[in-house]
C-alpha cells in the first residue's frame, strides 16, 4: 500500500514539472514531509476546457453515490488488478483520472515474521525530481447541505526490484510520457496497461526514522537518512 508520502516542491515547481496552464494566485501550498490519509492535498486533473489544473482534494476517495464519507477511510489506495471492476472505483476509473505529485513516499519493512518490528524507508527518484502517482478522484455531495467534497485515491501495484525487499506493494508511478494518456481516459482503450511497477533504475531507497509513523510529526528531518545507534556491546 501507500499510506504516507512527502512533498517539498512548492506550487511553482509543481506547475513547471507538470506543465500546468495556470495557477490561481491565491492557491496556497505548504511543504509536507509526512502526508497522511484524510488530509487535503494537491492533485492534478483536467478542467472543463481539457487543461491541467492543480486542485486540493481529500486523500481517501468517497464515491459520488456513497451515503456518507466513512468509506474514505478504507479507500486511500486502489489495487491496479481490479481497478476497472471494483464497485468503489470502477466509475471513477472510467472518467476521473488524476496525478498525485510527490517527492518521495514512505514504506515500512517488516523485521520479523509477524511484523511487530518495522523499519521505515523513504523512496524517491535519484534525480530528486517530483513523481506522479496514478490516482482517481470523485466528488461527493453532502445530502443535507449539498456541499461538495472532492477526494482521491492512489493506485498501487506489485513491487519493483527496489521495493520488493521492503513491501509487497508500491504506488503506480507514471512516466512523464504517460501523463496525457492517463489524464484523458478512453473507454475504447482503458489505461490498465499503465498500471505497472515503475522501472527501478531511476529510484532509490534509504532508511528513515520511525518517527514518521506519527502523523503529528512533519519536519524535513523525517526524510533524512537514519543511522542506527551504536550498540553498547560493539
């Protein structure tokens, strides 16, 4: 799964990296080194004119037909294998695709068979350029107030060679050349072939502090390489 990620790129860098046509002058975007589910985060989708736009959405997809927002707690990720048929995601997969900008993501490696002990890792591009996770979005309206809630999910797939020692899933990271096709869903040519493990060569991974497990922690130190304390007996 992908349950935490980080974003240190500001809105201007995101706009340049993803070739956004325009940015609202009042769009405020702060760095976050510990992005957690149920928070509002920037995603890139197409506007009514077919241009890429940056909008804030809540992480945890709530389908338009849901009776309440509780389902969003279990929909932070969508599995690539059944994305086209799963009731929670199939309608969004048909027509509401997005890119989720990130600079790195976190995963926890099990250190024992039952996973009682774990080590946090960070994964990013070697060139430190922003990444794009493949995502879906939807809009739900409060049945009483009709207030809209825009929300998204991150699609996951099998691990590549970098991720396999750490976890059995990873987010779908889209190459730049695939952005347009992903953002323009075509019912005649579903983009399921794009939902594959990323080439491992451009990626790198390193140990980080397990303090990233606490959502209240959000500082640049979280993504710095972690050094194991020396043993008293060494």
